[in-house]
C-alpha cells in the first residue's frame, strides 16, 4: 500500500508519523499504542456511560 501512496503522490497526513493511524475530528482521535488495532484510536471514548466530547457524535 505504501508503494501505491508513493507512486500516486498521495499526501500523507503528518499525524500518521505521530502514531495516529486513523484520523478523524480532534476529540474523537488519539494516537494508538504499538499493540492496539489500527482503528482503536478513533472514538476511543465510545462508552455509553461516558459523556461525548464531540458534537458530531452526540445523541
């Protein structure tokens, strides 16, 4: 996949180099640990008992 990105001159978000494998809005995105799955950094707070910080995902 990286070869395709390079060959097609697709820009890479600088956050990817800081551990953000899946990037969304600021409150819903965090860098992941080396043992976490790629999408574990998105909507990491998604627990019905916790308040939502992002207006896009509020009920």
